[in-house]
C-alpha cells in the first residue's frame, strides 16, 4: 500500500524566485530545521542533482538517495528515490506565485514496503511525513507561515 502526502504552504509577501532558490538548496536544509540531519548533494547537470538524505522520522532516522530534476523556469523539482529505506518514494515541490502570496506545494507518494503491517504503519507514516514536511517548510521560511492544505492518506495500489 502506498501513502500520498500533499502539503501546501502560503508565504505572504514572499518572492517566488527566492523561495524556489531556497527550496532547491537541499544542502542547506540542516541549517534551518532539526527535521533534516544531513543532505549531501552531487551535481549531475545544471538541472539535475543526486541528493543523499538523513531525516528524523518519528523515533528513528530514514536514509535515502534521490534523483532531483530541477526546473527553475517552472519552479518545480521532481524527485525519485534511487536507493534507501523506502520501497517507493517519488514526488515534487512546486512554487507558484498567486497575487501577493507564494504557494509552496509538496506532493509525494511512498511505500515503506512492509505489506503485512501496512494497515498499522501507513497512517502513522503518512502523518509523520506530513509533519516533517511542515517542519522543513517552517524552518526554511519561518514559523509563522500558513500551512494551507494538508492531505496524508494511505492509497491502495
């Protein structure tokens, strides 16, 4: 069973390009939030990096490496795990300018790969990822940002 997590954050008065640039600077995340322990970034091309993550997740640590496709024109980052603790982990970050507000959207699907315990673990893991993304966004952009819409739910595949 997979889990789908969507988090929208509103940043009033923010600059969309500066917001995207900060979001795309994965290596700096540990400076801004305790949710992220380490991120090692390897540049593969001007629009693609590989990033290796260690993130606090509930009472443990999740470790994975992902391929990140960065589109600064569309202000979108698509990612897919290449190895690590998830069975599947894919998603995107998107920065959208809406009048005087910048909206940051995180959307992902993941599977921890423990089918026999999915009904017990998946709802907790979905909520934990939602909370971790919220912590990352607050760390990057300030504690007073508004988390506008949050969804986190197991999805039958």
